C-alpha cells in the first residue's frame, strides 16, 4: 500500500509542474491519471510507471 502512495505522490508532483491544481487522481496498475486545471481549462495527464506522460 505504501508503494502505491509513493507512486501517486510522484505522479502528482510531476503533473503539478504543468497544472495550477489537481482535482482528482486515479491509479491503475501501470499508470496514474491526474486531472486538474491549468488556466481556465481542465486537463488530464496519464503518467506511466516509466515516467512518460501523455495528455488524455
């Protein structure tokens, strides 16, 4: 359980480099999906375990 929390925390840190704030987070087996706001837009990033990040 602690490893999952670290995985989510790392993904949130990476996403906050681009987002103003985080609205929700969803953790799957090989990625974490982070939804937040930047400017006036809602953006969802999918951050994979290997460190790659894609806009969804």
